[in-house]
C-alpha cells in the first residue's frame, strides 16, 4: 500500500480514489473504512447529471472483493440533486438512493476465458477494468447515472403552465379558452369532414 502511494506521488498521478488490485486482501477491501469519508462529497465533481443541474453524494458504502481476476464491487449510496420541474419550472430537490453489485472483468481477458464467467441472480451487470486497479469515482458515476430520473417533477400531480399565457396552473386558474390557434395537423380535420 505504501509502495502504491509512493509510486503515484513520484509519477505525478495522485488519485486517492484509485484502488489497485494488489491492495485488496483476501477478505476484501472496505473503501470508506480505508480511505475515510472526506472524499465522498466530491466524488461526483465534473459529472453531467442531466436532467439535474447539480448532484452531490451524501453517503456511500463500497466493498471490493477479488475472485480470481474478477473484481466484485458492492455498495450503496445516497445523493441529492437540484433541478427544475419539467412541467412548471419550479426548483426541485431530488433524492437518489441505490444499492448495487457489479462485477468487473479485466478488459484484456482472453475470449476463451469469458465463457466460464458465472453470474449470480443478484448481479446487475458486468463492466470492464484495466486489470491493475479501478477508479472508485467511475463506479459511482455509473451508478448515479442509472439512478437519475428521466423526468423531474415537483410533485406527481403538477398541472404545469398554460401554453398560451404562461400562468402556473398550480397556483391559479387562467382565463384562456384552450387551444385556438391552428396546428400542423389541423388539415387532417378538414380531410375527415370532406370524406363525410
């Protein structure tokens, strides 16, 4: 472990979240216990968390275990993001939580070896790593990306805004009479009338 840190300092790559497979003992490796908790808030820095504006990690657990050359990562996280409601554009705070289990196989594995990989029912997916170590931030970026909502709503029954006057329908009713302007498919209505 000391050699790994010294090597990284000499060659100018100080990555506290990079775990070398040689550092993982037979009983596994608890990343949070060994690295501390100070890195957790910054683990998502630089990540595009669309449709959220920002996203920050609150709590994580991560346990790494080697089975032969395959690296198994299991853990959980809770994160909090901020964005706008897709219907009314009000600010929204979104909580994300997820438990995960992923198997990483060396990218350089021979094609003959891949046929013997055994999956358990709890495994969600298989990813690849360089065979020497893994960047912890990459694991969490992938898991957060899988947990991001496709649509951000302030609440499920949000009524949105009026398309004509822009009034927030959650706060007050507007006096607009509904859709009155012509749309691109209105010509189909006239075709139907002509047929009758």
